[in-house]
RNA sequence: GGCCGAGUGGCGCAAUUGGUUAGCGUACCAGACUGUCGAUCUGGUGGUCGCGGGUUCGAAUCCCGUCUCGGUCGCCA
């Protein structure tokens, strides 16, 4: 190594030693007769001093600029006590430079990289290599590494084998859109990049691999979000002879170790559990943020016969009316504020939001009040738990719209009123998801998780004679599945799998996948199930989201070294991009659409 | 695909809501300075207000179209 120490290493114990550092120029402060340069590397900053008594060194220093790479040699000096810099871990020393060498110069950088920089994402992505130099980014990737390393350690101790599965696979046109890779050898045929290693990991169980895991890249060609990238990383695992409790214990252990190793946070298992039905009932969604309380209450039965048509009409038509109570907020929200909340939820199709305040003294205030008897209002308040000083907010619509809207409103309220601490980590297992969900688009029931999910044992007999038609009983059938939710974010999804080829066939037929079709798509898999399949279960936490949560981001691009933008482009490399005609000819591919001319990369 | 927000020197933002020569911070360049640490001080360079069209005596500002970026809904088994 051309250095003897790193820029984060020297302390006053090193005073008097002759050392060599190498790093980037973070900052230069020229006082004429003395100059200070903060030299930066992955490990920290060290102040180096160029003094007039070595005038040739000082002269050289005048030409140095930010982001140049220097190698400096000199003596470590303890600073006079009144010149300690408590903001720097190396702030008690400085390096008195005897000689230095410019290893590499830098052009003027296109955006500032210091800790105060407010550069926008577009410029950061385009010059990601500069962005990555920032201490914050360096920390992000250190945390990510440590968390993953901790997971690998736990999995090793628990006897899991890390096994790789193919990236070039077969398209199984269920679920998300696939990324396709054309075959040069088989013209007109395509590999698909894995949406997850799902089928392979189950086959590993059939193959007796017992305990498998992998830090796996997954690919889904769908529209992106702050927490969704076209390629992302899952901590994928599968266990034979396991029950949900076994999976929960492993993951709780992994999360505890990952959060401890990553950010030093104490996360204790066992995590709280809540079934899907309760989550929807109490929070309106399957990923409740349990850092704060504020449950929904259904009041449909209390308002079926009231003068307030908005409620009674919805109740009569089979909709629901639910309420959300904002404790102690009566004074802080004006009529205008409350009416403005409609903006927050109208994206879910909410037509309006009704509200009633309970004033000090118990008087009700709000537009709907005049349509109710006092006793009715008292009953509603009793049901929702609202008391003096509170605001009751109501939604009346289909269950779907009411739940979505109030869940969004609840999260918004928690944020506005600071009902939780940002660094509080509240995990919860959501269990027993419905096995099927109705697809309006395809006008049929589809798997809500994936078609290999085991039915809930208590609901097994409901599969007999079931039919895939609207209004049928499929919606009520539960699965043995579970999500891990952290602070309102879905971190992982998993289930017990079907290990019986007959049940698997029954599920396929219920899903409207014919025998021939099933054979064509998953024939190898159905065959595999026929040769002695152990019961097995698994789960797959999202690594990007997990690390983002640790660091307090809601944007996973901050914890991915080279992420893509909202249009799935890599602004640094310019991918995706056109290719040579020859490449296309080799693959027997022709462009049918005129390519949009792209902005210069 | 829908909706919302944004686009102004290299970067981050402003422009009293249509009014004179488009400002501020920072970066950059030059100079000064022997203890700074987001150094300071003095001076300076740098802008086709994303692009195209329209309204107007006059447009960064209003209208139409278009492109780009972000958020979100749909979508994401």
C-alpha cells in the first residue's frame, strides 16, 4: 500500500510518528503563510498542514484543487488543545507535511460533494462515481454490507446453504412482466430473467437441499416507484419440513442481527402477529404502521338508519362506513384544513371525507351533526373511542375505497402529528392472506401471492367443489402465507408451499390454467412434485428496502450503487441503448417500432 | 396510461404573480492573509429562463403543444 494509515485512523497516540496518507482533497484553506487541506478517504478526514517553513511544499499546495488525489508524507502533530476540532474524529491531530505528490488531478466537479450539498438526483445519478464519494453514501454501502454479512453469518450458523439459481430462465407468464433475453442459438426463443428464484428454490427442496438461501437479484419489468427498481435484491430462503413459526424465528434472528450489525439498533423478536383480516379491519391495509395506535372503527350498523344520506345510502347499498379518530386535535384543525384532507385521499376514488369534532364540554361540531340524534352521536363516539377534544373522520363507500383512503389518511396523520419516532422499528407479521383475489381486468380469481401457496388448513375443505366465478366463495379462502411489515412497509413475503401434486393440480385448474397449459408452463415443476416432495416453506425479504429503512430513507435508490431512474434508465451508462444491426441479425430480431431518438447520454 | 409537482449561470434556489439591465448562495478564476476547519476579505468570469408555437406595447411569469426529472394511482403472482 502506498499509504501507512487511512484518513480516519490517526489519533493523538500517533503524535510524533512519520506517516503517509493518500486520499482526495475535500477542502483547502489557504492563509498565505499556512495552508490546511482536509484529505478524505473511505475512513474519514484528516487535516494536513502546509507551512511556510517548507516553502516549496506550500508553493505546490497553492495549485491543488478539490477532488485531486494526493499522497502526503509527514509527521503527526497533536494540535494545541484550543485547536481541537470536535467535529472530526481525527480532530485532535494534524499532519505536518514534509512532502506530497499529486497522484491524480480532477476537473472542476459538476456538483458539490460535501455534506451540505443539495445536488438533485439527476445530476447525482449521471455522475454517480462522484456521488458515491460522499461520506453519506459510503456509510450507506457499509451499512448494507454489514447487514448482509450478518444475515450470511446467521444463515451459516443455522445450517443453510447459499446456492445460486439461474439468471437465464424460462418465462412463466404469471405475475409481473418479464425481462426477456433472446437466444442466438434458438431463433425466436427467449430466456426470461427471474422475477424471483421461486420455482428453483422449491425444486432445491425436492432435491433434498433442505435449507437454502441466496442474496438474489430479481427482475420485474413494471413501472417504478421510490421503493421499486426493475432489478432489486431479495434475501431469498426456503426450508424443508418447516412450519411458519420456524421461518419466523429464522427471520427474526436475521433482522435482529442485521439491524444490530448495520446500525446498532436493538430489534427484539418474537415480532407481533396479526392476521390479514384484523389488519384490514383495524388499519385498512395489509401493511399497517404500528409505531402509532389510531385504529379504524366500523360504524356501518350505527348509521343504517340516520338522516345523513351520505351514510345511510352507502350502508343500504352494501358499502361500509368507517371512522378514524384524531386524538386531541380538535383545536388544531380548522374546517378548511379538514376539508383539504380530501386531496390526500381522492387518488383512491374517495368522494369526500366527513368529520365531526367533539368540543370541550362534549358538544358535537361538523356538517353531519344536524342529521343525527344526540344518542346516535354518543353511540358513534363510544364505538370509535372519541372523547372531548378529538376529531372523528368518516368515510362511506365500498370497503375497498374506505380502507384504502383511511389507511392513507392514517399514515398522513401519523406523519403530520409526529405520532412516532423515525428510528423506532416496529415489526409485525401479517398472516393468513386470502389465497385468491378477484381480477377485474381478467374477470376471474387469481392467486394473490403465487399459485404454489398452500391453502390454510382450516379452509382446506372449501376447495372441494369450488368454482372460479364472480361472487363464488374463493374470496373467503385463506392461505398459509405471511408478510413481514416494518413501519408500514412490506419487507418480506412468504408462505408454506404446496408439496402435493394433486393439490397443486387442483389450484391450477381453479385458476383456469388448463392441464396442457400447466404442463407447458410448469410441467417440470409439477413432475418434480410427484417424486417425493418434502413439505416446505420460505420467505424473501427485500434487501434494498430493509437497508433503506435502517438508514431512514423511503427511496431505495440511496442504497443501490447504480440504480435506474423512473423510466428504468441508467443515467450514467445510458442504458438501455440501441445495438448494432449485426447483433440483432445474430438474434433474428428486427425492430418493428421506430426507435425514439434519445437525448444524448 | 392517468393525476400532481418541478425544469432559470456548473450546482442549489429567487424574481413583489405580465413591467426597466433576470437576482442570491455556492462552485469557478484572480488577488490578499501564519491557525483555519462550511475559513475570511477584495475583485471578476459565467444565463437563448428545457424546447417549439401563440396571446400582448411588453412573457421566466399567461395559453397550447412537446421533452426531461420526481412523486403517486393503475400495475408490481
